[in-house]
C-alpha cells in the first residue's frame, strides 16, 4: 500500500505539482521582472492590482485569454499555431531532468545533458517556424537572426558543458549535483561557466542578446504577427527559458540543491532566483550589440575558448595519471 | 561718401568690396538689390543668371558652401508689390558661408504662366527636398529635378496650398470625410514602389527586400518612414518619406495675428519649447525695431538654455534606448521632470509655454525662481557625470556608434547640416558665438567640438552642450539684471498698460493692439538662432498689415533627415537605427 | 529510460498547452477588419513579399553550425571517456580540435561571418 502511495506521489503528484509550480513561476516572473526593472529605473511598475501589484499577472492573463485569437490570412496557418506550442512544450520538458531536490526530479535520465541539448535545439525550431510561417518581413528578419544566433551559440553551449562532463564523468544531472558535494564546479570550471552563461543568455534570447526580437530595430521580431494566447505562450516561454537557464546554471556550476542548514529545495529555489534576478538586471544595464558583432563574438572568441576549455579540463583530469 | 549715397547703393558697395567676384559676374542691369531689415545682401536675379551666380558663390575662395534655405513666395496679393521687382511668384535662395559668417539671399521672380526654373540639385544635394517642397506647396516646377513629387502632402493631394487662392480655413471647404474606399485609395498611394526611385529589385545573387521602417515603428521618433532596400540585413539604399506630421504651420501663419502665431511656433520643434518662440519674436522685433531690456534678454537666454537641456536630455536617453540600453531614458525623464517643474513655476506650462512675447516675455520671473534654478544647476551636472559613465563609456555602445554614420565638414555643409551634427565634424559654427543674439556675447561658455563626425561624436557634443548650458544658466541666475519684462514700444504685444488709464491715445492703441493685433511695418527679415537641433530661422515678410504675408520656417531637422540615405548606405539595420537616433530630430520640426 | 513520471509530465504539458490555446480560441472576439488582412509593416501597405532569394550569409552560419555541431558530437563522446581514453586519446583529440580550429580559421579568412561594412558613412 505504501509502495502504491509512493508510486502515485512519484509518478503523478510530483510531475503535476512541478508543472503547476513552473507555470506560476513563469507567470509571476513577468511581474518580478517588471517590478525589479521599475525599481532599478526609478519607476513604480505595476502596483495597482492586488498587494504589490501581484494580481497584475491575473489581470494580464484574463486580458490575454480574451484577446482576438488572430491567425493572419497570409500566414501558414498550421505552423503558425504549432510554433508557440513548441516553445512552451520544449521549455517545460527541459525541466523534466532538473534535480530540484533529492527525490524531486521528473525523469532520471542517465544522459540528461544530451536530452537537454536536444531540447534546446528543438526550441530553435519554434522561433524559426514562427518567423517563417508569419510571412511578414519583420518576422522573417527576426527568424533569420534567431536561426543564425541560436545555432551559433548552440555549438559552444554544448562544448562548454562538456567540461563539466569530464570533471563529473557523467551526463546525468543528479550525478553532477552529487559530484559537487565537496566543491562547486564554478571553481573547477570558471571559464566554462562564463561560456555557458553567454550561451544561455543567447539561447534564451534575453537582453543584451535579444536580437531576434530587438524592438528598436525589428519591432517584435519573430512574434510580430502573434496576438492573444499564442503571443502569451512565447512570452511565458521566454520566462520559462530564463528560469530553465538559471536552474541549469545552479545545477551545473553552483551545487544544485546542496547547501547547509536550509532544506535542499529551498537552496535550489534561492540559487535559481538569484540567477533569474541577474538576468533581469542584465537587461536593465547593458545595450544591445549589433548582429554581426554578436556572431563574431561567438565564432571568433567563444568557440575557440570552449575548445580550449575542453582540452585544459581533460589535461587537468588526466594529469594525476602521468 | 557713404552717407550721401542712397541706402541701397551703400549696401551694395559694402558687399561689393567683400564679393568682388560676384559683382564682376553680374552686370548692372541683371540684378537689383533689395534692402531688408536684417541687412543680408539680397539680390534679385534673372532665372538665366541664377545657376552661374550660385555656382560662382559656391566656388569662391571662402565659399557660400551651404544652401541654408530655399523657399517660394506667392507675391500676387502683396500690398507693397510695386516697390519690388517681383512678378507673381518668387523663389528665394539663401546661402550661408561659414568662413565668412555671412548670408546671401538670391531671389528669382517668376511669372504665373511660366512657373519653371532650373533645379540646383547638381550644386547642392540638399536642394532636392527644398525644391520638392517648393513644388509641393507652390507648384513651381524645377526643371531637371530627379524626383519632383509631393513631399509634405500626400501623393493624392490636389492643389498647392501655399498659393494665396488656396483656402486657409477648413470652413472655406467642404467638410473632410474619409470612407473605406477613399482610405484604401490613400493607403495604396502610400505603397512604396522601388522602380519609382530607380531601385533594382534584385542583384545577380539574391533578391532585395523592401521594408517600410515607419511611419509606425518604435525607433523612428514620430511618424516618419524610411523605405529600405535590404540585402539580407544590409541597407543597400533607402528613401526617407516625410510629411505625416505636416500641419501647414506656414499657411496658418498667414491667417493668425503676429501675436497669435506664437503658440504655433512652440509646436514646431515640440521639444524646444520657448526656443521656438525665440527666432520668431526676434525677427519681429528686428522688423519693428523694438529694443528689449537686458532683463528680458537674460530671461530669454535662460529659458532657452533650459529647453536646450531638456531636449538634449531626451535625445541622450532615446539614443541609449535605441542602441538597446533600457535604463538611462528613465533616469533622464526623472531629471527632466525636475526641470519641467521649474519651467512650470516660471511660465505656468511645461512643454509648450508660448511664453515669449513680441517685445518681451509674458510675465516677470516669480519669487524664488533663482533658488529653484540654483538647486537644479547644482544637482544635474553630477547626475550627468553618472550618465556619461553609464552610456558614453559603455564599450558595447561605443562599438555600436563609433565610426557609424560618419561625414566630414564639407559633406555636412553640402547637406545643410547645422547644430551638433556640424560641430561634431570639427566645424566651429555656433550662432551664439558667431552672431550673438539676445546678449549671448556676455556669457562665458565654450562651444563643444569633436572631429570624428560619427554617431558617437554627435552624442558626445550634445552631452557637453548640456554642461555648457548649465554654465550659461548659472551666469543668468547670478547676474539677472533688473528692469521691465516688456519693452515700452507700441508694437509690444500685449502692450504695457500703465499709461492707458490716464491718456486716451495709449488706451486706443492698447485697445487696437489687443483686439485687432499689432501691425508690423513693411519689410523682410530672417532671424536665425542656434536652436536645440541646429539652426532654426524664421523669414518674415510683412506688407504692413496685422498678419504675416509669408512666414518661412527653416528647421534644422528637415535638412538633417535628408542625409540618411548616404549615411546608412551599406550598413546594417541596427546601424541605421543608431544613425537615426544620433541625428536628434523631431518630426513636427521636419514637417511643420 | 522513460519513466511513468516523465510520461505523465509530457502528457500534462501537451494537454496544458492545447487547453491554453483552446480556451483563448473559445473566448476570443471575432472581428473582421480590413487592417487585419495585411502583415504588420509599420502601419503601411507592404511592397513585395517575403518569398525572395535571401542573402547567403545566414545560410553560411547554418552550414558552419552543421559542420561544427557534428564535430562537437564527437567531443561529447570523448568527454565521457576522457579517463578511459587516457593520454593517447587526449593527443588524438587535441589533433582533432586543432584541425577544427584550422577549419574555423579558414572560414573566418573566407569571410563566412562577414556581414558587410563594419563602419561607415558617406564615401
């Protein structure tokens, strides 16, 4: 009986709870971003609906659900509808392999990191499809930028993580967390961390690498033609992406749920929130590089550094065997 | 002896010494000199001699390198027509020589049956838009112009509105309506057709994409369209399209009283506030011969410099924002709010005080103004230092703006660039120093220069200008003279009222002045000031009535926007945005 | 290994996204305005379509991605067996990475990531 209950908890309750928690976190991080940005910029931000404006999110949701569900007559309709679904599904699936705390993990894949890379590759599709299926010029420009930017940064995102794999000798995220019991990998892999950070910002196309949707240049980029909940999905997807990247940074480089005194889940949430805040403040602080500068930065500097990091890490690991 | 000769000849002789080449070219029967209130050499030349004269002036040793202004005048209803060698229409060319610090005005009279004149687009590239505007508003055809079509008015417009027979008021016409069909037709007329502008639709390897950047785009600062020919994201060519913000200010000026037009000037460069009143009232004071007190001069300078800071603040913030830096604009808005508070305390309004008057200002300064001003001048420079670190020393921003949209002094003069855009190329031309007005010669300030001429240099110069403006304001606060805030002159509007209870003459004059408006003496003048965005000048023609016969508003932004295509050629969309941001324009200023 | 919990999660995610779209579709007001029939192009009628032969620069990046990501996959495999492959593996991989860098250098020299003028103004 207790086994059965355990199975129910592990197989049904935990995934659903995580899903709901993620959805809420994604929605309320929009509120968080608006408040934090406002605070940073001498403004108030949304503070009217509910205490501290917390219910602003609910109001936004009501609004976004009741907006005209517009599918442009000139668009490729099937792809146009599927694209925002893909982004949300992929971002959600990415969380499946994150070890939130001991025992709180949806899928215990041995090759979790590879799964993650696959997910992140697939999420590029959503944005490209959104841009291409819109048949609108600004969306097309956004899609082209996305394709080039995200593909480029994907290459060394994988290479940067491989440093971790060499040190931890596993693709499994829970094993990687356990391997950090004595020392966080930020100390072993500082260069890898920065590479992953850059790639993470570019992959979640957040400022300053938000070129696919740079509003001062190409209006709204790939989601120019989107309205209603389909736009909302891109919106939530972007915030889920930020949380996912923050969760990954926590897991891979900052010991995941490990920490003294406090419960592991709380440690995980604290560390992840810290990086979410970092992403938000980054947006407030830094201007946007030009498109070719971003590409050059990736290919000329980050890619060779990622390869170098890999070699140095391997040599470091192998050194005792000499 | 100069005194014994008629005034016309003395003007001529005076200039003949400076411009011997010009008077060698023109034989005595080919030109007439006109005396104007601003003492600018004004020559009436024939249509045939125009081109040789202009090319001579442009090729002098100290050339008249800039086509400062070009506009038309419909002379048919002018009351003092017979005193001038004019026909039905006149085209006025005003040139500026930076080296000589001198203007020259050429006028060509045209008959209404033969409204043709040679285009000068080969001499000055910026003549292009000026000639289009002149054709648009007067129907004067410029032979040889590459693209003579509507510029300020929609392509479907009928008629030439600055002609005197064109109704000025909406009530003189049928009510304006627009139905679905008409709307669709108007929209269709705005479609960009690349072939009309001589653009190829594809190269050997790939097709070009034609993209409308604007009129409704986050970073075109108003309603402004740049039609882009794109190869990937590279701008092959571009066509700026203006006129969405046209209000017909010059036409309105022909219906309003002299005094009643002041609020309209505020809205020309809507970030410039009273800076727009400045050239207008100075031109009229020159025309009427009003001498204002030192206090008025000082108040005017102080308020104008406040608006220079306000305008530059907004520029600085939006520049950073367009490059992708989100925060500075908000900080600058907070600071703008502080300064607007002071403006409001002094004038009662914020962005558009319409506060200058012909012969003075609307009110005297309120009690405690100096304390507020001092607080701001102490507070803002420190903040500005912080913003400079935040924006100007940011390496990404530097990479985005250094070397982007670069031009040199000669190109700037060719395109009619003034203000910070000109000074960023190293050309030291600031009217506040070169032709001081309203007592600017009494202030101790520097003119910031840069020699790079790129987007970064233009921004840097403006940031430095804010500091200099603060310096000027401090001097105003420290040395504000005592005296009346309005001149004791019959044309002062509204007039000083202290005598009218005692003396019937003054009462009558006051009554007429207030009910009908003041009457300006016959004459012509141009007054230019160093406005927020460059040189803003008002050319006023009065034929001795209560309204202006012709008001020409020369705005800096109009000339600046014209330069976008050559500046952006071959760069990427993101660079185009940086260039647009660095120009600092306001569409109301362009379209008038 | 695909666990029940993952399947539950996957199905829940799919259901969630579909429900979201469906609810918004059911709640949406229908309006058929003329302006709805045109793609957004700064509020003005567009000229030309998006169906054009596009600049090759973007595709060069895509091709480079294919090349480098495929090579990277070999490195993924190596990184899990670094200890097992030992110094010999390290030397071979170094050579491989060196070859990759030469390839990158070649691409850079060929101008694969050259997007046109870096700076400029009026010639």
